[in-house]
């Protein structure tokens, strides 16, 4: 049926950029009979490959040949929904709504989520036994000195992050370094810091390792940069950026349980690790007796090292230049995957039925398979370009967005730190209340109930982030949802101190506490990912994306250093002067200030990649 090359020689030669006039979709008939009786002139337009024919002809859309589009062997169908791009007889299908299952690059996002989860687990695990570990260094110190050391210990990590996050962001933007290498260094530094802290025998060595962890840890800023470049389409960003705050709530639930139960294992589990136990032998596990708080740190370090291996073997570099650099860790990971997923190849003869074939080789009159589109497309290495100047980067909108980010991090971190002090603080004596504002004391909860209160915060936040946030954010938009839900935080801060004046009844205090905390959790569920997205969308040049996210993390670290410090100092003054609510109400004023700042900023468009490039990169 195919025409010979001599018969086609008289036809005008086509280039790849020529436009072919195709029949309208309404007039197309895809029946088998029409395809089989196709004329020679029409069949010429369907030939895309001819080894004996030198001129090149354009490839037509798959719909002209068959209902189905057959992907090549090199293409991965896991992240493509072919049904959504093929036209139906009634017309093109409508775009499907964004769901968790529709997120592209799920494998890459899973690796980042696994790596991000390692830090909240470590931090929240440490809070469960930090006081007792510091007490073990010098039992003669009073509780007030131990509390001061705990504040210094927590502040040393965030202060070190504040000083170094910008430089790590600039290294992530450097062509010779890239995002992945900076993330690997951060995970390795966190792993070393965790082990060193667990095996410390003095306050000095413990604070050195905590500071080292802060100096080397810029994971959050780099992960935000990676997510922004992996998920280029804005419609997916609300869910993708939500993964990082979700890890915090998971850590809040799991971390204290692991840390509290595994600390001092010889005394906590004597039948396992004590003298005469299964693992302890005659005298018990000697290293657990010498370093009683090392076990939770060892497990945290193992978890961090596993996430480091996942990043090394499975994560792709996203830097616009460094992504073309050879990554032997990624190559090793692909070989490992192929070794475990290799299947025997089955060959079958080429079929000549036009219902099962797509491409025609006109020179010999047989059907042939196409070459891989992924192989036929080439990716030219982009040339480095000059970075924008200072004024082009730090515009008024960028500065106001970062300021709103600082205010949000300040009051959320202060709330967390103050809550851990406010809950176990003993109740004020009866009759100490004077008027509407002058009252003191805390809720007087034992340590077990403090852990329950912490779990309540996590259990409330996680379902909201998974089910409620994506739907509301998709309807309201990022900036609007930020503005609508942020006022819930100052309302929570205004009400929190009044819990101490409620009747001391379980069925009164706990429901009231749950309602007040829920307001703050709902607020930050919408505010935290919105702040990240707004910072990301301020950037329009990929060469400075890591730098801006590094600055944002540095600012956030400064806020997370000042917030707990000033909040704890103010709470101490309030308890001493019988006015515990003053610091909470001051925090509410700061949160309202952040809400007013939101009305002065605009949401940028961010960095948009061409859709063809996104399709090529899907794994």
C-alpha cells in the first residue's frame, strides 16, 4: 500500500518547523475500515521514520493514527495520565482536580519527606529528656540553673543556623555545589551532632555538638528549594509544600514517645538491659549505664543516616546547571533498583495488523516501532548567567514577605516553648487572683499529662493538613487563606492564660484547652505552608532560589531563637508579678502585627518551567 520513494520525490520537502494542515477533529473517523483503505497520499503523512529515505517528515499527533498512544520503552508511565491528554469523541476532557495521588514526582517527594522527618523526630525526642540529661551532668545544680542551661542548649542550635543558613543557601545556588550536596552535608552534620550529644558527659561537650549541628544544618531551606524546582506547576505547590509542616506534626506525636521511653533504658527496661537481663548479661549493658541518654540519640542517628542514603541514591539534583553533572550516587541507586526489579524480557514478532501498530515504514511496507521520544530530545546545557543585583533581589515585596515570615516563626515558636513551661507550672494559691488581669500560676499538669497535651497538638494538626487544608487553599488561594486563618493564632494567645482561672475539673479544663490549642493549630496549618509558598513565589530567577530560601531559613532561625527566649523571660516575669497573662497578650499583639503586614504584600508568580521540560523530567 505504501508509495515508493520515487513517487514521493516530487512532493515538497517538509521541515520540522512546518505546519501541517490537518482535518478537523469533528470530521475524523477512527474506524478500522477507514484506516485500512487509506490512500497512498494520505499515508505519506503518517510515516515518521524511513531508514532508506533521507528527508525528515514531522510526526503527527497520535490521534491521527490510533486511539492509543504507545509509550516507548524508556518512558515511565507512573507520573503520566495519558487519558487526561487524549481527546474523546465529544472533545477534550476537562482538567482533573488536584489530589494527593495526582502529585507528580512522588518518589522524589517521598525521599524529601523521609529526610525532613528526621529533624523533628530528633528535636522533639530530645525535649522529653533534656532536663534530666543536663541534671545528670551535675546533680548539685539547682533546677533554675538546669532550666537556664536548657534554654541555652535549645538556642545554640537555632542561633548557629541563623549565622550559617544564608551561606549554605548561596552554596546551594553555586554551580559546583548544588542542592543535593548541601543537603547531604546537612544530614551528615545532623547525624554526627546527634551521636555526639547522646554520648556527651558534660554541658560543654553537649553544647558544642548541638552548635555543630546548627552550623551544618540548612536542610529546611534546601528542601524548600528542591520542592519548588521539583514541583514547578503552582497548582501542586499547596500540597507539596505542606509535606514539610506535616513532618513536624508527625515528629510531635512520635518523638516525645520515643525519647521518653528510651531514655535511661537500664532503669526503664531492667529486664532487657539491666543486670541479669536478656541483653545486659551479668552487670547490664555497660555503655547504657555510662551514657544513659545515648540510646534515643543512637536510634535518631540511624534514622538520619538512612535518610542520607535515600537522598544519596535516589534524589535528583535540580540546580539548573549542576543537574547535568554526573551523579554516581544516583547511578548506583538506579542499578540497585534494576537489580531488584529486573524481569525477563519477552520478544514477539512484529505484527502487521494496523489496529496494534502505529508507525509505517513506507520503504518496505511493514510496520515498525518508533524511537524513544526521550532519546530523540536533547537537553542543551544552559550557560551560566550573571545573577541579579541586590536591588533586583531584595525588592519591597520580598522584604515584606520575609518580615511576615519572621513574625510568624516568632510567635509560633514562642507558643511552643511557653506551652511546655505553662502546662507543668504549679497552680497559683487560692485567693491570689486580683481583678480581671492579675492572676498567676499554670495548669499544674504532671509530666505524663504534658506528653498527652503535646500529642493532642499533633493529632489535631495532622488530619487538618491532610484533608482540610488542600481543599480550602485551592478555593481561597495562598495569600487569602493566610489572611483568613492567621487571626486564629492571636485569639488563641488571648484565651490561653484564662485557662488557669477555670474550675479545676477535668471535664472543664481539658475541653477548654483543646479548643484554645485547636485555634492555634488551625491557624498555623494554613499559615506555615502559605509563608513558604509566598517566599518561593517572590523569586523569579532560578539562580538565586537557594539564596532566598537560605535567607528565609536564617530569618526563621533568628525568630525561633528570640521567640522562646523572650517568651520564657516574659513568662517568668508574669509568674513573679502575679500577671501571667501579660506575655500571652503581648504575643497576641505581635501576631496581629503579622496579620497587618500580610495586607501589604503581593503573591508573586514564581519560577515557571515549560511544560515540555517537566514532562521530560518525570521519573
